[in-house]
C-alpha cells in the first residue's frame, strides 16, 4: 500500500509554512524527566500513528530521528511525514496536518479525542505555522478537569480563547513568580501572550521535544481525505 491518492498536487510541488505542530500525552506519574525516559518503542509508536485520527494509513517506516529534529517542509511530499515517540508513560506526535489558519481548531479537536482515550493524562498541544504571519494554537488539558485553549494571530482579533489559564496554572502549581519569569501575563492582549511558553511549562521537565537523547519513529503516511484537503488549502500559494 504505497499509493497516496488524496492529493491533487504533485509530490515535488513547493510548500510554504513550517513551524511546529505537536501533541504530548503525559500519563502518570507526571514528575518525570525527559532525559530519564526509556528508549522509544517503535511498535507502540506505529500503533499510535495508525490510530491517530489525521492518519488514513501508515505507508512506510523511515529512519528514526531525534525528537527535536522536526522534518523540514520543502515539498508536498514532506507533508506526508510524521514523527511519533512512545517513551514509557510519555506519548507524542508531530504531524503537519494539525495546523490551521484560523478557520478551524484541529488541535483542540484532536486533543479532545485523545482525552477520551487517555482520561488520566496531561495533554499538551503546541502548533505554530507561517501563513505570511504566524498563526498559533496551543492547548493544555489536565486530568483533574481544568483546560485552556488559545488560537489566533499575533496583534489580530478575534482570538479564540477557551477555558481558564489561571485555573490551569493553579492546578499545576505554576506561581505568579514563574509566570513573570517567563513574561507570561494572562491579562495582556491575547496576541501578546506567549501561549506556547505556558504550554511548555505544563510539561516541565517531561517535555520530550527539545531532546537530542530521545529518538522518534518516523512514518510516511496517507492522511485522511479531509485533512489532506485542509493542507492543500493552507500550504500552497495561489496555484
């Protein structure tokens, strides 16, 4: 099964965009350091990829890469490549299908679905894509109930804000001094708040994505028809 048949553009067509687009599922115990995690389980990683809602089929397993080395997007073929890591109680996926330009909230949708699968997990998603200007979507969902989600463009209204970042910070034990240290002011204009930095604080030392010591599995996939259509609308300029 090697045919990727939902695209209307050729595999060598240049794309715009880039950035980051990841979800991390941190299952108990939460007090874990990424540097202490076990090696990636490639069998579990493939199963996680196959079950992920953006993916219609896993077509090929590529050579593993370190977690921080998100594949560079140059051509349409690069949009078919995802990273998945399964390191003990930490699961994570990086998938360019999870980006948006403000017309939807795919990260919120997928994290909500993961919440049903992993009700005891702390789930954090961070997406940023260059659409001429950077559009961001960030989410923190805690097993105790509090959640926060932000989606929008810097310096532009309207922003989509859901949940209560103050409640999330309190539940995580993130005090005002820590927020101030990271220049995070929830009362500022939404376009001026570093929401991705807040999401990173929610993962703390368990964040796998900056790590050079953690390997991820890499898969070439066929995304679902609906996600492929969305990517075609987002990643290509006037062609």
